[in-house]
């Protein structure tokens, strides 16, 4: 856990002043549009590019968070299904036909254009201020839905040890640490482990995505999971296969519930998503 905020009340202000001085003496370019950064911030992306990210809005599936007008071709009105408590739930066709292992998933914005570049930058360069900026957006998502705040622990989607050795860090870990700090929740970076690596093929079909993660995650021996409400964190949700596989491993280990949050949500054509 990080140092308690009350022990160093001036640290944030001092850091801001230092960033302002650095930005004046050593101006840099935006990592996305190459324009000159004119603000005092350690995030290497300009305000215009940050503002270009498209937050998910409008009606969304209560389970997976897909927009009914954009994701998976769900252009029809959401289906009303009655749950065990007798209340109606608005869910998309995908969730109605094949339930996920997580209770629900939410994403900050659509995975397109500038946001794709930003996430790729985070994935291959350890830019912790950018991870914190994204984590702050995820914290806003969590606080906007009271049910999401009912979490006991924050857990990142893990990389396989070979990929972690190559890259040197896990971008989901950067996001998860910052999010846990923002929400003041316990953080468990190594509760989950990936037991089988992702295929070397760069682009996977939906079927290949699901097959590649089937049984690929497990909780570490000795991990305390029983009755925990887990907040699972990753950078991108595409088909939901990875989040589903992680959630299954957590449920098998005894987790009470799993809620997933990601920075971005891919918008797929229904034919691409189908199995």
C-alpha cells in the first residue's frame, strides 16, 4: 500500500510545481498528435487528445456494459429479463444467450482512434502518470454506480510470466495500483496468475480468443479469496473472454462476486463476435 496521504500533505503540490518548472524548461511533444504540450502535467498527452476520447454514453447492458446502439449489433431495444428478485433487467443479446462469469463489466470509453494509440503507448512504455489518469477515470465509473463500490479488493488481470519478463511490467497492474489507491481499497497484484501464454498470433478471431483463455488463469496457492467481492481491472475489453476466464478462476476459488472495469471497450461487428 502507498504512503498515507496525511503524512505528506505538501507532496502533491510540490510535485505540481516541479512539473510546471520542467514543462517550461524542457517542453515536450504530445505522444499522440506531436503537438507541443503547454500544460504542467506528467501525462505526455495534450488536452485536445485527451478530450477526443469518446466516453461510453447512452443505454448500456446492465451486465457487460455494451451500448445497445453500437456494440455487437444490439440495435434493437434491450431485452427485459426477470431476475430472482422479481425485478426487470435490461441486457444485450450476447448476455442473454451466454452469461459471463463476472457480475458486470464497465468501461470508460470506446477503443478507437486516439485512445487506441494511448493504450498502446501505455502497454509498451511504462508511463505511470498516464496509468493514473486512466485510473482516475475508472474511479469515476466505480463511484457512479453504488453496486460497483461494494468491493473488498482490487485485482489486475495478470500477464503470463514470459510476457511479463519480456515487457518488464504489466499495464493492468499500473492501472490497478492507481485505482486501488484512489478508491482506498486493498490491492492484490499477485492473487491471480496466468498459467498458459497467449498465442503468438497477433490478431485472434473471437473463437480463438475464447479458446486461448479457457482455463488459462488460476488463483495462487494460499491466496485468500473466500467470500471476497473482487474489482477486476484490465486495459481493454474486446469479447470479454479474458475477464470471463479470470472471473471463473476467482469464483472457483470462492469469490463472492466479480465486477470488471477496463479503460476501453472494443465495438465489434456482431459477426465478429459470434462463435
